């Protein structure tokens, strides 16, 4: 019984080590006091689908969901949307890279000790990265940005909470210390 628990523990440890983890990478301008900004506007161009070759990864639903999540997090950071006089512009990018890997599958003949056959199998992998940024509206300089690897090919029921969680994780690195009320709490039911 003890051997079984040791083996089970080892397999569990191995699974945790092999699990894909995405780490948020971020950077911001250390010379800027983010608490001085009150208003923002979303970058409208970011809602346009760019990667037409990947309709399951980049589509109107994905972009609208990301935009809604960015707006929610900006308001959670005590920024008000103001189209006429914004101090900041918030936006996002979806980066899709593709890599083709070749695998060789060689079978060894037992009798004559030579390679009997060798076949090459190609597999293509897509990797998506979500980048969220905030820029000074007047100077057009990016003040903060964060990115994370993601998987956007999900059914709608899973996609929306997944994107909301990703954007929240990204905005956890946003350097503004003043926090606003969650806009959903202000809605009357």
C-alpha cells in the first residue's frame, strides 16, 4: 500500500510539473504617477479583427469580450470613460505565432540491426498572446503594458469567464494604487 501511495504522489508531482502555466509579463514607466489620471477611452481600432486566417482565435466575439473586460478593469482602477476629454487610451493586441515542428518516427529492425523505415510527421502549433496596454492620450506613449500566453479557441460559455480572468490577472500588475468601485455593483437589479 505504501508503494502505491509513493507512486501516486510521484505521478501527481510529475503532472503538476508538466502543467502549462502562463506567467504575466509587464512593464511600466516608473516616472509616471498613475493616480493622476482619471479618464480614459478604449482604442476603437483594437476591435477590428486582424488575423483573418485564424477565425477561431481572432473574431468579433473575442475582441468585444476583451474590450469589455479592459473597460471593466479600467473602471475598477478608478478611471472614468470620457470620449471627449480622455487622459489615457486603453487597448489590447492579440498576437498569434505559428510554429511547425517535424517529428521523425524510425523503426528499428530487430533482426539485421538497421533502420527499417523512417517517416517524418509535421505538426503545426499556434500560440496566442494577449497584450493589454495603457497609453497617454496626448503624447501617444505607452505607460504600462502586460502580456500573457492564452488559448482563445474556447466555446463562448467558457471563453467569456476565461478572458475576464486573463484581463483581471493582467490588470493586477497595473501600478495605480487608487481603486474604484466595481461598475457591476452600481447596477440596480
